[in-house]
C-alpha cells in the first residue's frame, strides 16, 4: 500500500476542542500504531479511531483507485 495516511488528533479540554489533521507515511504511522496499521492493511475498513481521556486519534488509510 502506498500513499500517506491521514491522522486526526482531537483534544477535549472542557472549554474548547482542538482538532489537528495531517498526513504521515505508512512507516511513520506504523512506528506509533503498528497494530492499527496492520489491521488497516489487512481489512476492508478505511479508518480506525482510538480514544482516551484526552481525546481521539483517527487514522485513515489512503484511498486506492
């Protein structure tokens, strides 16, 4: 799979919500989220969302044509 993954970070701090989106290579994402990248590579799903007490991380795989 080639292309960049779209990573979105959210942070809910009570008074305000912050959202940041950026692109990372598959290698970069796999360093931080190896299991999630493996799931995205081996399944038809296009995104994974992880949540903790601070916010979410959403990882979207590139669209293939």
